[in-house]
């Protein structure tokens, strides 16, 4: 059958890396950032509770970073005394 669609071992599947954001786009976003921040701050006082909550989450995520997401996976001990998570040996 072959390995159609698979990466060659030891070779990057994306040798060029992530495409670069054009300088003019970066500059436009940097210029708009203060207004975006001010909008988020103003939305903290919105009449709608859902809007206030979403604005608060966005402010906190940008200031503190998003919360760590827990991994929900069954953990069992196999015969070799190593942990197995979701049928993949933990390294």
C-alpha cells in the first residue's frame, strides 16, 4: 500500500514553518490594540451579564494567560509498571 500522506521519518512536515505575518498587518493590529483593549474594558460595564462575563474572561486570559486545561483520560498501570494513558505509553 505505501505510506501515502505520511511524513518521512526525521523530516519536517512543514520545513518552511508557519507563514510570516506581513509587516503592514502587524502594524495595523498594533495601532488598533489600544482601541480593542479600551473596548474590552468598556464591555466590563455592559448591561448584559453574558457580555460582561465574556469581556472579563478575555481580559483575564490576555493578562494571566488561559487556564490550564485538565486532561481527562483513563490512567491504568500495565504489566510493565508504566502508566498507559488512552492506550499510548506515557514517556
